[in-house]
C-alpha cells in the first residue's frame, strides 16, 4: 500500500519509511485514518486519507490526497531560484512568526465536502491549542472558498500569528489573525502573482511585501527595491547599493538590510521587528519553491557558537507544543526523549552536528522544554500540589509520593527538594 502511494502521489520522492500512519478525530467529530509524509521536501506533511468514520457512524474506505506546505529552505546549491530568464521579479514577503496552518476539505465517498479542517505540518488535524486560536479568527473567506466544489481537493496555507500566538517576534498589530502564504490549486502551487490574484478575488490577507528583487530583460544585474506601501517599516528603510551582479549577491544584501532594520527599530522600541523574508519563486530546475532569508547577524551567530542558543531552542520547542500540545503528557510517558529528537531534527538546517550534540545544547533543550510545559499548566502552587497528592494517596510514604509527583509533574522536577520537604512535614503531623 505504501509503495503504491509513494509512486502515485509523491513521484517516488518519498519512500515508504517516510510515511507514518495516523488516526485523528476532526473538530466536528469525524474519525480519519491514513498516512502522512515526514520527508522534509515539497511533500512535508502531505497525506493520504484512506478511511473515514463519520460522526453518524457510517464508515468506509476512501483515497484523498492532501498537499501540505513545503519545507522552506535557505539558499544552497540544491535550493536556489532561477536567475537566467530575460526578466525576473521576486517579491520578498515578511516571514510572519507564528504557526503554519494548512486548510483542506474532508470529502466523503461521493466527493462531497463533509468538513473544513485545519492541520499542522506533522498532524492530520491541528492540535487543540491551535484549534482554540483558529476559532477566534474570521473564517468567512475560507468557508466561502470551499463552498465551490472545484476547490474540494485544493489546500490553502496560512500563518497563524499575533500576540496570542507569540513566538519570537511580537506582531503587536494583531491579537490573533491569519495570512495566506501559499495555495495548492488545481494540483499546482500558485506563484506570487497568482496568490495576489487569489487574495484579491477571495478576500484573503497576505503578508506584507518588504522588498522586490528585479532584473529587466535589457539588464545583466539585479536591483533591490523597497516596497513603499509597507507602513510598519517605512520609517526604518536603509538605502541599498544600486545593483548586484547575481541574484545570490542581491540576497546577501537583503540579509544586511534586515539586520540594519532590526537594529534601527530596536533603538526606538527595544525589540526586533522582523524575523526575515520569504520568496515564493521559481526553482532553477523549474517548479515553485519557497526560499527564506534571515538577518545576517542571526545567521552568523548561529554559525559561530559552539552550542545552540536558548532563543533558537525555544523557537523549536514552541513549534513542538504547536504540533503536540494536548498530547505532550502522553508522548512524554511513552518516550521522554520524543521532544529532544524533534528539536534536534528541527535544528539541523541552521546548526552543525557538533553544535546540536553539545552537552550544553542538550541541557538547554531539557530545561527550556520543562519551562514551556510548566507554563502551559494552570497555575498551582507546590503546596497545593502536595496537599492534593497526599489526599489522593493517603497510604503512600514520602518516597512513594515523590515518585507520583515526578511522574505527574515532570515539568516541576527542579522543585523536587521543595516538594520533599512539604511531604515530610505533612506526613510528620
């Protein structure tokens, strides 16, 4: 079965070992089963739904392919944009710092839409924490898009961002919102111009354009132009050199410009304003590709250090909770290294093996994970926790209570000595 799917839907660029079985309940109570791809290429998170049990009890086999949002790469010898055409214009949009959501229609055995579902890259259905935020946004445009049967097999890709879903960059202009960052329509990834048309036609918000990189047919060099309509950054624009001999050189200049913009913004606001930009452009071997560009100082800092800084570790752990938030306790009980393996895998693109495997990096991953997990738990004092555990386990010794405490509240491990003292005092009464 997996071999058939790899050939039919993934053009053999995904192997059977990359397909993970899933079973998930949708927001409306339907049960879906199938396979999801974990290969970090254009099919990352794409899936085949093979079985549906509707909430009314009807159950049947199906075969529906869902295209996810591709892996966003940095420029390298494999992932670079076409630059040998007569005229080239690449639009550099702000890389919003939030959670990637892929929206698809779940279709019944007759091809009719049952439900519109948001998913994350590694899950068939978005986690409950993400769904709670998704319920707060205005979904009218999405619902209207999927009322048209021609879109039942298409997917829309959004970034869910804002103060409520803050990661690193504070998007102070939105409490919680979404912006269209990609679309797979008619078995094709839309280019930037097509997404612009889609946003105008279907009333979707898109990320602001920061720069454009341009080369006209009568020129042999590239130029960088600021988008004058970008209100957030208009007072922080930095002049650029006039022309660049290659597209690669122009992108290096953009890294420097992003660094300078953040530095200037920091002087007035004491925080960075932009994480980077994303280019939706044509790969040099054809086909659409998303290329990310970050400020030069962040990129260079990542290369120079002997271990991974906490802010980078925190970012990946926040992604982990985006993906698995409501299942973290279960995953931890089954494998207390699951989150470590996830974070290490995510860090590979920006950091070396030596940096990731450095003992200090491992300590940061563990400590930061526990800090984030603890912040997700409703506030409760150690005294209250200990009182509850003693009440629930009246015949247990201090040693047994400590084992229960460690198993129930692993994120509070660093407060174990405090808990031991409280248990001892309670038991000595």
